[in-house]
């Protein structure tokens, strides 16, 4: 990394915001991929667009609209689709409603095309210090919540029938997890925009799960890959003048496709190893 980049305040803000968002996205995204709910992350990003445009229409910071709408949608999808068979239907209904609301907000206030473009595709170079502080606070809340539900989350994700028999509420776990994903999406959208949330929330975690069969090493790799992807994308954009979102998306895709040859074990074996890793972890 060329340290000359860090002489500019907007670059230090960009690296700080990207590091925060990538860390949260790597950890939350790992469970999102493990649970087979990547469609949920995609849907929540579009819900965030409706929230951000609605907030801008009301004169509120777009970040708070992102947080509010994605939280409400995450809780709603978790409540309606606690069981695997109902998830896609619940997510699709919420997604359709959110897109309709986004179009409605744009219809009544079309003068913020620039802000809408930034919301859709991200603009990490425009992140200021107060936004970095808000992202840091949101990340602390998100990570604490994820740590609090991690054991029942893994149990409910890998062995839902046994978890339910042991008294774990699948609906409560689903609602709590999707609320956490909603916060992660809100943070990630500040970097790559709502249309490319998959870039940090799915690519690095999926790559990590192809490489390792261990839960804790998978979480570590997912986080490292996400942060490296975000920071390298910013660095490449600095030297090439290419869009940051494109650079991050290209690196994320390259990492995932190049890891196919390193795929450790088939999914069933990976799930068993993950359960064993959780059983050996301290309470």
C-alpha cells in the first residue's frame, strides 16, 4: 500500500469505513452463506434502497433510512420464513414491496438523482469522519449481537430439527440473525452500494468455506478475505481511476472462482465438521 494515499483525509476515511464494513460483512456473511440465505442479503439490499431514498425524501441521512428499513424487513422475513421451505416466498414478497416503495419515493422526488446513484453503487471516497464513527458504532452492536446468538445460530442452521427438539426457537433465531444481516447490509452499502452487497457479504465467505472445513478458521478467513478485498479494491481504484465498486467486485469474484481447486470437502462433510468444531468450543 502506498502511504501517500493516507495523506488525504478522504482516503483514511475510505480505508477505515471499508475495513469496518468488510469485517462485519465477512462475519455475518459467513453464516448467511452457511444457512443458504444469500437471497436474503440481496433482498435486504434492495429494501435498503427504498429506505435510503425515503429518508432522503424526508431530509434524513440515508444511512438511517437504510438501517430502519432493513431492520424492519429482516425481522419480517425472519418471522415469516423461519423454516427453510418458506424463506424464498417470504423474502420475495418483502423484496417486491420494497422495490415498489423505492419507485414511489423516486416518483415524488426525482431531484436527488446523484444521491440515488451513490446509494445504488456506493461512493466510499465520499464517506466523512462522522459516518465512519456511526459505522463503527453500528459494527459494535452488530458483532455483539452476532456473538450472543452464534451457538444457537450454528445449531439451528446445521441441524434445525434437532435444535427445535432441544427447545431452540427457529423463528426467534431467524429473526435475530436477519436483523443482524440487515445491520451488516446497511454498513456494506456505504462502500459498494446496495446493488453490490453480494460483493462483500457472499464472495469472501463463500471462498472461505471452499478452502476450510473448520468453523473458526472459516470465520477468520472470511473476515480476512473481505477486508483484503475491500482495501485492495480501494488501492486499485486509486491507481487506475476505475470505480471502487467494480474493483472490489472483480477481486471478490476472482477469489471465489480461483478457490474452486482448493475445495476441501463436500457440503455434507463440511456441515459435520462445523458441528464438531462447535462442540469442541468453550461455552
